[in-house]
């Protein structure tokens, strides 16, 4: 498991594959404080935007019920009808605020990472039920940071509430003799002030906590050198196997080239290093390179050419230029047409002279 790795060995930054695999497992950088801030901010928005409408609507319904209480049947059907009406009114009043709070909760997660569908966190892990592992988690850096963060939040929010409510203490004492409407107005005003202060403070808390959580998550994703090598083997292939495949391909290509040398029209060489076998027949657009090589392969090309009476022409500058600019089974570049034409013309004259 990733958590069982030695932290001292994880010195390399995680690859994109490592980060993608973590996302698929549902292992993402997540701060609960950010989600909490979105919910509280959404609650403050709902309270400021919909509290008056909700209270007015429910107040009108309840006033109507109280005013006409003598006309409401007290039998089973009557009570059910009244209860249903109150339920519909309450549901209509809280549906939009509830949806906004739900969207705020989802937004608090989506702003940290894209939606993840994974069953990995639901799987049973024996390490989570181990007493020693649980004790270790209780005194981990993460747990201590969470404890310090919670304590700081309580102290700061408590101080803010005290600062806001202390000037209002005389008005709060007078609520006992105030009518219900006055009480609601004061409660609404104080609640909005408290929400505003809490939202402002928790914004800083959420930002700091997200940075801390992201750093902890990123450190956990770091890799050892051995893990980098293993991942490279999985994604790019084992270097030993790739080298063997490359060797097999080169061997096949060499055999194919040697088989094509007897069909060449001429082999242009630098006597010690380069050999280029060219084929040209009437109707071809340009001479075709059928084989090329340096050193040992160049020597083998010359040997095969001699065995099959293929003309060999020494032209070091042309041999080097062709080796650098043309690949096997490709036509020679236009800039070499003139030089190659002279060589092939020379070879054809020799063949013509030989037949006489």
C-alpha cells in the first residue's frame, strides 16, 4: 500500500500518471473547511435573500389558521388537511433555499477537484481497524493540525461573537417584553451580522487549510526512484525488452538490405566508412536507395556487391552526403540528381564497353 512506503525514500515529484491514478482511487486533495465555508456562505445568502419571503408566507398561513381555528374540523380528516396544507407551505418556502444549500455543498467540492466516482474508499482496509494504526493516526501531523485548527476556530469565532453581541446586550435583555415581530427582526439582523463575520473569518481558514491539505496530499503522492523506474517500465516498456526489439528490427532490416544489394545498379562508397547502394531502371523518377551503412555494414555491402558483380564507385563526398540525406527505400534528394546521374552514366558506359 502507498501509506506503507518509507517517507524518506519518496524524494521525487509525482508523475502525471501517479496523480491520475490517485484521482481514480478517490484520493484527492480535499479540505472540509472549504466545503463548510461554501455551505455557511450559502446559508448566509439564503437567509438574507429568502428569510423575509419565507417568514411572510408562513406568517400569513399560520395567521389564517389561527384566525379561523373555530372553523377547522377537529376530526381525523380535518387535522390531516390542515397538517397537509402547513406541510405544503413549509415545503414551498424551503425548497429553493434547500436547493441552493445543496448546490453550495457540491460547489465546495467541485472547486477543489472534479467529480470522482470511485468505490475504492468504500473497500475494507485492515489498516483502518488496526488499534496501532488508529493510535498512530490519532497522533499524526494531520490529527494534531486538525485539533489546533478546531481550537483556533472556536476561540476566534467565540471572540467575534462576543464582540458583536456585547454592544447588543441591553437590547437582548429587553426581548422578554418585546413582541414576537420585534424579536424576529432583531434576531434576523444579529444573525446576518454573525453570518457575515463567520463567513469572512472562515474564508481565511478555508484557504489556509486547503493549502495545507494540498501540500500533505502532494507529499503523499511523491515517489521513490525505484517507483519511477517501475512506472517507466509499465508505461514505456522494459528498456531491456525495447533494446532487444530494436536489435531484432535492425537485424531484419540488415538482411533485407543485403538481399536488395544484388539488384542495385551501383554502390557508391567512401572506401573506409560509407556504402550506398542505388537502384535505377528506366521509367523511375529518381534512383532509389536500397541499402546503406557505415563501417562493418558498409564493408558487407561492398562484399555482396562484388559477389554479384555490382559496380562499386568510390566517391567519398557523395557517399557521405547521400548517407546523411536519404533513407533506405527512399528516392535520392533532387540536389544530388546531377552527381548521381554522372555516376550512373559512367557505370552504363562501362557496361556498354564491356559488351563490345
